[in-house]
C-alpha cells in the first residue's frame, strides 16, 4: 500500500503577505532582520538570495533523481512542487525543500526518485564546490547541513572528512 508519509514547504503566500517578494529588496531585507520570520522562512530567504548558487527551471513531470543513482548536485526549491518516492513511501516537497544534499555530501546514492509535479524553480547546490562555499554560509545553515547529513546517515557523528 502506497502511503503519503511526509510533506514540507515554506508558506510562500505568507512571505508575500509580509512583503518578501525579492530577496534583495530593501523591504525584504528589513523583514528578514526584524525577527518576523520563523527558522524555515529565514533559511528559505538565505538560500533564495544567495549569490553563491545559480538558478535552474524544470518542467512538470521531470525526473530529477532516480533512487540508487549517484548524486552530483543538490537542489533548493524556490517554487513548485515535487514528489519523492522510496518504495511505497511518497513525500510531497515544495518551496524550501532541499533535495539530495545529505546523500551527496556523504557520497551516498539518491535514497529516492524525485519527480516534479509542476514547473519548478530551484537553486543548484553543486556538490563539488560545497567545500569551497560552506565556510561562507551563515552558521545556522552550516549547522542545518550537518544535522541533515547526520539524520540521513542515521548517525550521531559524521565520519571523518565529511563536512
């Protein structure tokens, strides 16, 4: 039996209501520093506006990852929705989701097949460059990356040489 096991997305409508529509606008930066955003919204804002990441677009029904295949890039989802499938388990993913980062950083194959539901805008996280830009990321994001990798690996400490 197929089950929907999880769902994640940042409430983009809420960000727009606050006035966050462009990560580099003065109003958006003011809202970011005001404390009005929760941790997921702050992380979304930081990655969305990062000058270290480039953008990519995918059409609906595009397979981004296949379970068991090598991961060379990860994606931060800016807009659109995806399904992540692992056997009978299905997860819905939306804006704010980070896809295949933990697996890529740990040198593991993709744990899931990931397919776009509709048009998706994403930021590319090139894993071969991660070592060069992780030191420039905010501490909170570096901690999030470490936690994500450890959770995916199911360990309390990362192997030597990983992050």
